[in-house]
C-alpha cells in the first residue's frame, strides 16, 4: 500500500488543496481546518447547511496563512463572500484547538472503497487516500494502525457520512441519491476516523503498512 493522495482544508467546509507532502502532528496535517465560519450568533457554520461554502477553495500561503481564491482569509472581500452565503454578521474565525474537528484530526480513505463508492472521492473530504487497497478492506481496519515511515496513525472507527457527500465538488449540483446509496451499500459509513500516535513527515508515494492493535499499543506506551 502507499500514500496516493494528501489533502488539506485550511478553512472548514471550503474546498481544500492537494499536497505532495505534509507534516503530521498531534492534531493532524499542519494547517488543516485552522479557520472556520461563524454566523452572527457565534454558531459554527458548515457546508451541511450552507453548501455554497464548498465552492470556495482554500490554500495556505508560504507563511502558513489561509488564502481563499488567492486572497488572504482576513480581507474584506472574503468576508463579504461569506456574508453573502451565511447571512449578516457572519465571519471567519481562526481556531487551532482540537475543538475544530467534528470527530478526529484525520480522515483516511482508501482507493478500493472509493471505487466501490462509485463517485468522486473528493465528496468524502479525506486527508489521506491510501492506494493499493483491495475493495472494502478498510472496513476491517478499526483498532489497528497505519505506519507511514516514522508516522503512526491510529484507526478508531468508520466515519458516518452526511449531506455534504451529495454535492458535486466542482458544480455544487446536489444528488441526494449519493447519500441514499451510502446508507444502502455501506450502512451509512465510509472512510476512517483516525488519530495520530506519532507524527512526522509524509509524502505521496510513501509505503503504508497496516499493523495490528497490540503493535499500536506498544508504540503508544
């Protein structure tokens, strides 16, 4: 198995950027989801309720600052676009705490499961796509861990999927059948909620090895 894709989403619920390499720390890929959108009441807003956020693509500049369509995330134009989507009082907020993740810091998908899914893998918004995986083998992985060089990633469980999977990542056209099929074919879960046991650098093409639960616990201890 190998690292086929690496993705980072500097602004939560916006489109992300595909990377050739990344640093993984205790809170996942450096720079991932470090900014989120809040409405005028201070509630965190995601593409589950405001899917047009997916139409804006975020990257990090050389200084590690999030950019939206080539503009610094804090400039008035970006806020105006967010207000247009969310409503008066909406704003972008920087938050680098562990609270910024819906579940865990890393979402890992596999090429075999994406093929079985039958749609663009970007709909799943993975951080890592592991290549060379047969079929739905990922469904037996929870409780084990992935070794990528010095990096060790623990696998907790399968990710329950939501309405965000129904939106095409390019056109934003909605197809509700996508989520219906996930429920019917995969019990509503697809890809893996993961955490970092040991961080480090990873690159596309790196070899990935699956280790059993007791090996993960030995490293953690």
